[in-house]
């Protein structure tokens, strides 16, 4: 009977739970799904991470290549993020060129990298005007069950912390680059941005870490990105219900708490790898 009611009147079904301050999956309104991260799982990448947020599963692989810096920024390297939502991750996506949601997610990730200054592009320059690193960050969703942005930012940060770049010098006699694969060093990660997403129900009620079903039923969503100093890096709100200043402040406060949880999780996994 309950399953039939959920199918026919999904929003009313949800409202009955929300009135009791809980959700059909048993979580409280401010509770995240179980979160796990696995670092260094793609051996062919220079850095990688697999993140699970409930059923939502995202993998990020970082590939580093050498290139000449752009003429208008001779002392900067490049970071090229790309989010893929293949048809295998959910029946809502089709094979072929990237859809609107994948393009919006890629742009969101590019904005987070720029606004947070997690990596300063000058750090990727090897020789001014001659040589720089290009970091291709491919983020692929393997299983889509809502809250893609939180999982993607988490996977990107964990993968970048896993990157080891070889030492590169330019031979002054030949003008060619010489790569020493035996001498590697980690990337300089200057900030650690973490995303926290909320769904807005009936224009007033906020729930954290929405599933795909909750996103579909919500009247809006908002994603807050903060760094370890509690600084606001980005607010992403693609239309939908407006938010009052007080509600937005609630979201920011919750996002700062979530940042500590995620950072602790990454540090714990990295520490366990280093001790092996």
C-alpha cells in the first residue's frame, strides 16, 4: 500500500515524513548519507579517487601533460576539469555528447577551482613562457543517485592530493625538456574546498545531501562551497525557490561543519596510504 502511495503521490508521501523531521530512507533532515573515499585506485592516472555518497558513486582521474603556456599568461599552467554522466550511471542520461547537466557540472567545478584557489596556476609553470603542466581532471559518475556536485568536488580534491608530478628541467644546450620519473613531488594544494548541497522543499524546508528522487521533488537546490578557514568560495543556486538570508546562513554554518568531516576523512585515508 505504501509503495503504491509513493508511486502515485510521491510528493505527498515525502511530506508525511518531512512533517516528522525524517526522510523515507531513515535519515534526519540534516543527515548525510554514508561517505567513503578510496584514493589511488586508477594506476594509469597520475592521481585518482573514488567517492561514494550513499549510492552516488564518482571517480576522478587526473592526467598531467606538458605544454607551452598561453601567450597572455606565460607563467601559468592549466587545469581542465570535465564531468561525464554516461548512460550507465542512470537511465536519465543518454549516450553521446555531454548533456546540459554534465556541462553545468563541469563549469561549476571550473568555478570552484578558480574561486577557491585550491591550486594556483602559477605553481604549474615549469619555465616562464616555455613549459607548464596541464592537469586534465576527468570526473566520471558511475552511479547517479543525487548530489553529484558534492561527490565531484570531494573526488577532485582527493585525486589532486594523490597526484605526484615528476621533476622536469629544460636542458639549456638543447632547449628540450628532461623528465626525471624517479624524482616525484606532490602538488601544492593551497586550499581544500568542500561542497555541501541542500534541497528546498515547499519553498521553506531544507534537507541536506538529497537523493535523485528528492532533487526531482524539491522546489529548488543550493550548493555551498567553503574552505578550511570557513571562507565562502561559491554559492551555486540554479533557479528554483528563493532563500532568505537567515536560511542561507543556516546552510553556510552546516557547510562549515561538513567541511571538517570531509577533511578528516581525506586526511585519514591519506595517512593510511602513507603508513603502508
